C-alpha cells in the first residue's frame, strides 16, 4: 500500500488549471487565419496528424509535471506486520578452546575446523535463539542468546585458545550453557557440546550437569572431536614464537560423552574429520526444528523511482516531439 510523506503537496495539481487554460488560449491565438467568402471547399477534410501529435505532447508535459509533484510528495511503501509459520528453537553452542584443540589432525586444526562448521550451522538458522559458550579449564558466555546471526558469526570467527585457563572443564561448560538457555521460551532447547578430551578440572561434574539439564528438559548433543589413533598435539612454543607439535595418542572420554547425551535425550557423535563434523552439524540441524509463529515487521521506504522513470520518459517524449516533428521556423 502506498502512502505520501507530504500529501499536502498534492494541491500542486491545481497548476493544471492555468496550464490547460494557457494552452487553449495560445492554441486559438497562434492558429493561422485567412479570410474567405466561403469554406465549403474545405468541408470534410481531415485534420493533420501533427495537430493530434501536438495535443499528445502537451498531455505528456502534464504527465511529467504530475510525476514531479508525486515525487515531491515522497511516495512510500507502508509499514506492515506479517505472521508466518517458521521453524525455530533455542540452542547454545558450547565449544572447547583448550590448547589441545590446536591439534592438526583436522585442517588447519581442530578449532578452526569447528569454527568453520559452526559458522555455517549458525548462518542457516535464521529463526533460532543461539548462544555461544567457551570453556577450557573454566567457562564463560561469549554471546548470550540472540537471533543476530551476523554478530554470532563474527564472535565465532574471533574465538581462539589462550583466553581461559587451560584444561577441560566439560561440566562447567555445560553448567554455563544451562544458565544461558534454561529460561528460554522455545519448545525445544538444546546444547551442542564440542570437546576433544576428557574432563580434568572444573567445579561441576559432567554427569551432574547432565542431570541438571534433564530437569530443565534440555537436550545435549555431544561431539567428540579428534581422529582415531595418533595426532600432532601442541606441546611447546619455541624461541621464535612458533608452536611445536608432537604426535600423541588421541584420548577422548567417549563413555562420559555418551552418558551425557543419553541422560538428556540427545545424541553422541564422533567427528574424525572436518567433513564428518559438518555432517554431524547437518544431522543436528535436521533434528532440532520447532514450528513457531513469527511476526515480521516491514518498515517504511521511499518508493519514488517508478515515478522518476516515468517523469524522464514523458519529458524525453515531449522534448523530442517539440524539437523534431513540431519544430517550426518563426
């Protein structure tokens, strides 16, 4: 629906009255005349097409003036609300940022692979409230629950190791995620936990945190990140500031991660490569869907371009006709 920002300017259409009056007056005044005893010989002769073309160019000029008046009134699209049925849920991504996540069994390493896959996951969830929790030897909320996907993506890109005391406090990571999501209003609430190790520090035991999540009807999807066998782990930093790696066995407490998932009604996954990690997130994406009625608000925008193009076309028609077909020598 179109509305005008300045509807009072529509009174300018009264300019049509003097314009039409002047055109009629000038037409009669400038018409050539000749005195004859009778016009019987000219009866029935048709008017020249140039006469009608001249009238048409004047109509085009009136149209151009009308378009200019409408543009000055600032035509706009009207604000509106629309309700649509969409799929949405509350999700917290809890990501392990301990030093071991720099292991190079994923390209370029586990952390960067996890960030890349998580970014694609977040980008595809337009109607979800999503939060981001980081944990190592302790945990904290990087991004509270939000539907601002752009902010989430930027936050994920900024994730790095070394911001927390080193270690793997899986229970604390879950507890922090529960605090972020427990008051959510979505029917479905879930935590996606990525870790590459075993719980070795923290205040809350992982299975205790799982029981708390169960009480709040929060599902936890656990993902063990790491290849099978051995992997190059960071062990030191040399005098040039470069990380030194050493091949060591991959140890993930899969038993605990399975119990966490089964306790909460979630599912455990093992990601042995970036491609399998991407597939896991795709499966979780298909599992975590809830229908919601979402109201969308469309704001007011100026919509003068069609009138501007019409003004240009009418003005060009008038000028071309005036200085070609209707051109005359005084």
